[in-house]
C-alpha cells in the first residue's frame, strides 16, 4: 500500500499485483451493507412558517468490480492513479497488475445499485479518456460463492443442485461451473437478499450490453473482410 499526500490531505491508493479471474472475484462480500440514512434539506419554502421539511434518503454500500481496457498510449495503469482519485474513485481498490487493463473494486454508497455502478463507470471514463469497460462483477459465480451468499456449505448448495430440477442452469460447465448470480435470485429455495439481487441485475445488464456491442463489431469486421476478399 502506498500513501500519497494530495492537497494537504493524506490518502492511500491500494494496489493489487494481479487481476483475479472471474470465478474467484464474485464473493458474497459483493452486494450491500446495512443502509445508512442520508439527511438533506427538503422544501425551503416552508421556512417562512417556521418549519423545515427533511427528506431522508436511504443510502446503501454496494461492492462491485469494474475492469477496463486502457488506451494504447496509457498501457501502464499506474500512471492513472492520481487522475482516478481526483475523478472520485477514492472509494476503490485499484488493481494494476496486468498491462493494458485496470480493475477497480468499489465500495460505493448510493441510492441504488445502478446509481452506484454507473456513477463509478462515469468516474473512470472521466479520469481515463478512451478507457473501455470490459466487465462488471459480481455476475458469474461458482457454488462456493453462492454458499457464502446464502450462508451455508458448498455441499448443501450442491445437494440443492442435484435434488431440484429448477435449480439454475450453469452458463459454463467444466472443472469449475459458473452461473449468473441473477439466476439464483429467482430460485425460490434460496433467500438472496434483494439488494444483492439488485446489484446482480445491474451487472448482468451491463455485461450483456458489452457482449452485444462486441458481437456487432465482430459482424461488421467480418463483413468488411469478406468485401475485401471478393
């Protein structure tokens, strides 16, 4: 951990040496912490009557990870640390272990999961022009991750998998099978907190949009190559 002093205020930018793989990132720590009420003045017009209107906004802490590819001229992710802090990413653990990309683990307070994630994306893009979002987590999870979320053993989760036909189907099968976390929010036998389900919906939607953009680009490139070849 490196301490950096900026504008007279000490802050710490935490760096990780590696960017973890998809299966190990989606722990149950992703999701939400207990709600904290934020209080702000409401209608100031009532002050003339000697009364104040207080609007209480429920804020929650959401934990999620965003991975970006960097522009070629900024292949070294460490050169962006100060800019990320200034842009509002002081609530993120920054991973700089892989050249050409950067991963940020956020713990962000917001009114909703979408507000937390999309504001973080905007902060990173403001700090690093040309950065492209590659993935948002949590999305893909393994049985161990699910067990941590529902607070039971991996063996119990596996029993549900073999006992119930409506157990969510994996999107990847292999040595380690992976599921969309969103699917478990729909599985009635598990009590996934609604706030974690909310975050899973947001990251699922973002990743789906990313895949659709990649598909459209691949189709366009393929058509252009066919025209050149003909």
